[in-house]
């Protein structure tokens, strides 16, 4: 059974995008084609995927300020020295390249240094396992942040999501209006990470259903008015950065983590492939995963 799942995933990651310009226009929401100043956002989406348990209407306004990722060396690769709030960032890379580490490192240090709140949505690993590994490998005490109300980690079954979406689409003749059970968030976050689209995509039987859900997902995280990291599993040296090719168009930025083979050894490199909010360094920058997490190296 496991071999069958692995083979299916390989076929998906090797598959070339099937959309054309016309279909892409239908996927990207109209408001995302506007300049940031002209976009309209509801802090709590009426038809979105999330429900905030604890929320003060005066807590958050539209905000396009630049915030540190919490990883100073990475910020230095960006002219603005950080990411624009209310931006969605697709983080792509092969197994073991540090996608989860990058996301949690950003959330952790933003909480420690700036008092920002972060949420981690996991479609794969169990929360306790993630927290154990982060503490063991890097010394990041996520339990302590939870007690302070600065962090939350939520496990979601991708199969449950896929079946619910496909049922809604079947009942409504292909029109996706999210009236299914919402994902409950304990607070309105400053940063949110979704790990991963790959685990979610495998649960869908129809690619079109997955595309429609992904569009809704990107709209919903945008309406939270926070920085969002959306993780996508790829090959070690990817040419395609997501399952359908649409995800990187929906995202405001794309960060790629490589595991390159050179002279019989593997070397890591990070690249900001796209970033709407700011100019940035072009090309690959070497990095290592150390006891401090992702460590950007000098060229």
C-alpha cells in the first residue's frame, strides 16, 4: 500500500502543469490581480475556511508593513529586509531540505523577539512529534510558547478535507461554496504555516477539486491578514514547484530549497524565485541546517 502511495506521489510531482493562460485566469481571484492598496479584505472571512475562536474586531487592520521573517540572514536577501504582511509564500523543496524547519524557525523567533503569534497547521505529522523534534534538534520550546498564547499547532486529516470538498462540489454541480466545517484557529495569527499541500493533494481523487480548494485556501489565509507559509513537496532539484503549477501563481512569493548533488555529495541552496512585494537577491544562496536551524552561508 505504501509503495502505491509513493508511486502516486512521484507521478504527481513529475507531472507537468496542465493549465493554460485561459484556465489560469479563471483560477486566480479577481482581487489578487489588483494592486495591494486596492484589494479588499475581511479580517474574518464570511465564507472562508477558518473560524477564529478568540477575536477582537479592533485587533487587526489592513497592514502591508514589512516584517522580519525571524531569520535575519534570510531577511538580508530581500531589499525590504523582510516580508510584507498579508503575503502568502509558497515554500517548495525536496524531502529533508528544511521546509518545516524554515517555517517553524520563522514563527519561533518572531514570537521570541517580537511577541508575534503563530499557528502551524499540519496535514502530516502529529503535533507532539513535531514539537519533540524541534526541541531535540534546535532547542525550540514550542510548549512554552503555547502556554504564553504565542503558538498553536493543529493537526488536520487531509482525507477528511478532500472528501468534504468533493461532496460539496458534487452537491453543488462543481461550485465550491465552503459551507463545510471550518478549521478552528485559537487566535488571529501574525504568521501561519500550512504543511503540506503535497499531503493534501494526494487525498483528492480529482485534480480540479484540489485546484478549487487551493484557490479557496489562498483566499482564506490572505483574509487573515498575516504572513502565511504554504509548503509544497517537490523533487530534490525541482523544475516544477507544486502539483498543478497554479499554486506558485496564487502565492505572493515562492521560496525554493534545493538539495543539489555535487561531486558525489549533497549541498543545500535556497532561492527566492518570486516575491511581489520587494526586489531580492537573484539566484541560489547556500545554507546549512545546524543546531540553530536554517543558517544562510556567505557566497
